[in-house]
């Protein structure tokens, strides 16, 4: 069921619900627009919405360079923060201000660092929200520490031949980082010392096209989901860490750009499937099943996320698509047994 929609000023590529109470009604979205010509430029914006009563109320907009990814901090000891990976090779961190002067919530940049001459394509926070891993367009990945208003690169290694579209921390072992690349390789690294020399595993045969996203399961410490341009969602068992097993594969009819786990239902994920809209997928009992498809976007399906507030009587979803600049709020019609 559709709840609300709006059009952004640029090409929409990422949406992220805030995972923290009492700010669960905050939704961030970002854009990336390439202006071609003799001197091509990449522009973008980060939007902050309030989705109370399932409406999209714009609170603040920050104009910046082209944004590839945004991600809220996970918690830990720090305060609420939103990180941005952009086309200028910069990592930026915003804090959320709530003051009478701004008449509500706004984003304030508290840290920014050019970490690479290549583009920053993807980012992920560790569980303590003190480190960020970034995938880069030159085949490298960087781990950057964040404290107060300081960003410092502590590790960088070239583990792939082409763009690193995705990089994620293991949710249970902060020393492990997963990376996926346009070279079709799904890799894991031990970042405690010289990760380029400490590859835990690499699978180069399962994905027949580039690896777009890696999403460890929050409910199963040995389960990692991957998405690929080859239109397949895969579920891996990492108990044999040196040789993870591809247990389940689900064809989704479009490149699987993002996978987001439901905040309370184990095995339920939302997938952004590029040319084939969005899909709600249930994985259980050794098999995966598409429960619902959502095709009300007119362009590439890129951004997707679940509402994470305490009120889980209904599952609210935010999705966005690229060239039509469309952001939607909707509720899946599928009902799940908890």
C-alpha cells in the first residue's frame, strides 16, 4: 500500500531510516547527478525527512558533490551520526541538530576527509560506530577511524581489480571485513594487520557478474547475503570461513543492488533489483522465496530500507529510483508469521 511519495532534485540513489529511538521517524535520502560536457561535474544532495504519520516532511537539505552512499551510525558510545561516501573521494560525517534556531532537525557536518583520489562508492559502520569501511572505485578498500570530529585512515589495501561496490564489517567479529567488486569476487579480510596480506577467503566463481552488495544477517552470525549484477541473491554459510558455502540462491530478475534485513523478522529482506523494481524475499528452511514485488518506480531501483521504530505493527518501507528522482514510502501487502 502506497503511503507517500515525492521527487528529489537529483537522481535518487540511497535511502536510510534512522535506527535509533527516539529518532526513528528520521529518513535520509541522497542523490547523484552527472553533468556531462567538456568539464563534467558530479553534484548531489543529502535530504533529511520526518516520516511521522507516514508522510514525507522535508526538514533539511545539504547540497554537496555526487553521493554514492549514506549510512546512519549503529550506536555505541557516540551520538547519532550520518556518514556520506561521495564522488570526490571524500568521507563526510553529519550530526543531527535539534534546535529552535533551525526550527527542527537539521544536518551539520562535523567531519570530512578526502580519503582517496578515487571515488568512494560504499560505506559501512562497525558495531561501535568508531570505524567506517569504504569501497573505492580503484579496487581498494579503506578503514577509517572516527572520533569526535576526526576522520583518520588506518588501513587501505587493493584487494580487487575493479570497483569495490560494497564493503561491510562482520557483525560479530570487528576484525573481519567483506568486500565485493566488479571483478565478480566476494572476499573477506582480517584488518588487524596489513589486510592485503591477510585475506581470509575469496570466492571468484559463484557470481557471474559484479558483486553489488554484501549484507551479514543480524540474526544468524554465520549467514551473509550477497547481491550481484547477475540478478541473483545468494545466502552464504561462513562457518567454514576459508571456504564459505553458497547455500541458497534466489533469482530476482534484475541486478541486486541493495539488500536490507527486516529489523525484527529473521530471514526477511528487502532487495533493490535495479531494472526489476523491489522485492520482499523470505529465506528459511534452506530455500528462498519472493513474497512480493513492487514495481511502481519508473527507473533504476537503487535505494531501499525498512522503518526501524518500535511500532512494528506494520512494516513501512522507503525506496527510491534513479533517473525519475522518485522517493516512495509504502507498506508491503505480505504478512509474515513471526
